[in-house]
C-alpha cells in the first residue's frame, strides 16, 4: 500500500539525523500564531492544517521547511474555504 | 535547485529562500487581520505564549516526581492535572500522559505523522524531532537512534517507543541519576533536560569534584 | 469502549483516501490494548471542517517491534505504541 507523503514511520531516507537546532524566526512564530488564532476563532482547526500539509506533492513536502509546510497548508485550506481568493496572496506579496 | 511550477498556486518552495517565505507569511497575516478573520491582539498573544514555553516546566514535574512518590503516582495517573497542581500550563491537549523510565524499561517519543509534542511543558520541539529521518527511524530503529544520541541502554532494558498519533501528548519521566540522592528538588530540576523528557537522553548527576 | 486492556486487536489494512491518523507501518499488524483513553473528536471528519462529532473511542495499542519490522534490530521484547481509533481495530483471531 503506497504511503501518503507525511506517513514517515519506517520510510527510510538514507540520511543521518541532523541535530542542528535553530531558534524560530519571527515569520515562523507568526505562522504558528496564525494557526492558533484561526483555531481560536473557529475558522480552521489543527486537523485541517494537517490535511493541508498532507496534500503537498511529495517533492515539495520533502524540500519544504517545517513552517513552509504550514504556510502551504494555510493557503490551501483558507482558499478552499473562500477566505482567500485564488491569487489574492500573490497579489498582496507583489503589490 | 528548486523547480518553479508556474501553474501551481503556491509560492515556489526553495531551500534558503527565507526572505520570500517570511514576506509571504507576513502578507498572509496582514491580509487575515485586514479581513477581520483574526485579531492582531490574538496573534500577538499566541506569539507571547509560544516564546514563553521552555522545558523548565516539564523539568519541575519530573523533579517533584523524583522527590515525592505520591506526586509521581498522580503524575502517572493524569499529567495534565499534576501540571495544574504545580501551577503550570499543561497546554491545549486534552490528555497529557507521563511515562516512567525504570531499571527495566526506557521510553522514547516521536510523532511519525507530523510533529505532535508537549510544547506547553517542553517548549518548541527541536528541528530533529520534526525531521524525516527521526520520524522514520525512531520507530523502526530506535536503538540505533539512541546510539546516535549517545544513549546506551543496559542489556536487559526493554525499549518502548510511543508514536503520538492522536490528541494525547507524551512526556518521559527519566530515571533519577545515581549520585543525586542529596540534591534538592530545585537542583534536580536543573538536571532534567528536554531531550531526557523526549527519551533520547538520560540525566546525569554532577560528579563530586564539580559540586560547590 | 469495545476493547479491554490486554485484548489482541488487528489493525485494518484498508486504503483510506483522505486524512487519517493510523500510520502505514501498523496497518495489518496485530497489537495489544495497553490503555483505553476514552472518546475523542474524529480527525478524519474534523479535517474537512466539521466538528468531529460524535467522539470516537481511542486506544493506546502496543506492538512487539519484531512483529512490525522484519529486520528489527533490538530486543525481542521491545515495543512500539500508537494511539488508534476503535474503527480501525478488530478483534484478532
């Protein structure tokens, strides 16, 4: 049975465990806090966040950093809910 | 070496492209606040909470359990309630479960599916806990992982790995180290590391030469 | 709660399109009920914007590592545990 992209138990990567740690960047804290605030408002829950992450194509999932996955999921789920219009965030970033 | 799929609605994800991602996150936050979907004050409060979280709270639970056997039983029965008893914030998970290392059993915690972690009590999880190699091997080769982390279990110790797949958050009560018998609760707490409460380290008491 | 501590259960090996929290490495494996957690909201429905009700029974299930991984390197009594919903479990024969 093929594994979903996030289902990693026993899925060998051939890589050693890199124990380098980094302090969370401001944008990472912000992303985390957005998910918390959206949860508090009842707009999006943590299971939806996970589903959004799990919808990433495999190569994107593997290349993305942890909070890049969260950002991807936020955009996916909020667009799905009609809270973001498709392309709206692109426009905002560009503008 | 990322490939940009221009049909894809998401920003290209590229290693090291932090400024672009940071800008995108900030733009998203401003958009959601502007639309009234979230309040700026709530976002700030969440950030404040996140940065307030450290492993010191978890260490306090462990140190108390080490010196007070009846508290330890309460901690094992309901870690969430035990945290509240000490005035600590157990976090939003409905259930926190403490598991005890003994001479016979060593525990280790992982979330193979994402990154579930008792961060109210331990602070944010380290990058390696969220990494694909740890999520893969903590369940299939935990003794190999422990060796990489410098933990060598005695030959007759059973290893139990807990995969946090649902709403329960797991906290390991590590073994109280030999040589710590005279230490106060406060000093004991300083011996308890985040990694020991994940199960990839064991607390060590300072050697007599290094004690004041 | 349908299962009691100590009961042996078989984890369903069914394909499940969509969000679920039963790890692939445990599907089709047999484990033992270690603890009954009670009932929790169902992530499989909550992930699609519902409230996840009615709550579903959840168990901590333990497995012998040597029965999960053909090439497991460790002790014969090493175990792996996961929290699994009742609707993924059947009484093992």
